[in-house]
C-alpha cells in the first residue's frame, strides 16, 4: 500500500528522526531564511562548508550533503520555483524538486525522508496547489522501484497540514 508509506505531520523538519530531510534552498545553496535558515542553524557550520563545495543548484534540481548536528544523516537541498503566476512552468518545476530528491534518496539507499512544503513560503507558491503536486509526485515516484519506504510531509502550520491531508484523501480516493 503506497498510501501507508506517506505520512503528513505538523512540526519542525529539523527535529525529524529520519535518514534524510529536504531543504527548500535557493540557487546559491548558501543558506537563507525560512526552513533553510532553520536547517543551517540546527546543522551547524559544517553544513555551510560542504554547501560551498557544491557550487549552487538549478531550480527543480537537488544535491545531497551530510546532516552534521541534525538528527538526520543527510540533507537533500532542492530549489523550488518562485511563483510568477503559474504560466512559467512552476508546477512542473515543483514536481521535479520532489522527484529529484526521491531519485537521490534512492541512489543513497535512503529509507525514510522528510520534506517541507517546498516553495510555499518566501517563494509564494499557492499552498493548496503545492500540496496536491507534492502528494501526487510522491505517490507516482513510490509506484516505481525505490529504497524509500517512508515519506513524511512536514507541515509548519495547521492550515498547511489540512491542505496536505485533503490532497492525500483526494489523490488516494
Ligand atoms: N520546518 C518545517 N517547515 C518549515 C520550517 C521548519 N522549521 N520553517 C519554515 N517552514 P520557505 P521557499 C515552512 O520560505 O518558499 C529561503 O530563504 C514554511 O512555513 O522556507 O521554498 C531560501 O534560502 C513554508 O511552508 O521556502 C530561499 O531563498 C515552507 O517551509 C527561499 O527561502 C517553505 O517556506 C525559499 O523559499
């Protein structure tokens, strides 16, 4: 059952005890506000030093580092699209973020992974639409072969939690 591999929780991603957490970063991968700032603060300066060696990341792509002082062993940094009205490929770029993170997780034989609601903060992506794209893309990926057995969608507000739960119910029927 694929639906049993997806959990929606309300909380702080930096506290998740999973193999990998996903960071909603920017193209520089050198830190920022929001979840990115929280992850860098919790991981410590070792994370920034490793990020400097990655030379940035394209929007829709992802790169992996160690987790340093985080409970998670790995951080997968992805760069979501900035919302520009919806006709600039934003949906596909957001789906690509989830897919690329899951592909990298599979390469590293990661079993459990936690995602924040990528692009729904500073990057302005409508949160309800983003929740649908997140759930649909994770479901489609888990239908293929992967080491990943547990995907946790970590919501930072109750409203975000409700959007993800209702997307899950709609998409799984
Ligand atoms: N745990 C889980 N989710 C969180 C946390 C947390 N500790 N903190 C915030 N969120 P954002 P973006 C939620 O702005 O929209 C950064 O400056 C937040 O409520 O962190 O992809 C980067 O460097 C929202 O739902 O990321 C980039 O410049 C979601 O995480 C830019 O922001 C994403 O909000 C990326 O913007």
